[in-house]
């Protein structure tokens, strides 16, 4: 998904890197966000847990 690539680039430019590969979990997360099943806060929390 393009948004995953953009997010990865944004994190790298700001000194962070995802600790997970772009995978099915992240794809489902973004689809649920688009569907309104996941909040922006929940998405932010997921990135806090998976970025270093």
C-alpha cells in the first residue's frame, strides 16, 4: 500500500525505523483505519510500539 511506503519514508527522515516488515498485520491495520474500525490514536499507538 502506498501509505505504508510514505509512512516508512517519513519515519526514516525523522530518525526512526519500523521494527517490522510491511506485512499483512499492517495492511489490515490501514484497511481498518480507512473503514473507521481503527482510530488515528490507535494507529499512532501501533507505530509507537513498532518504531525505534
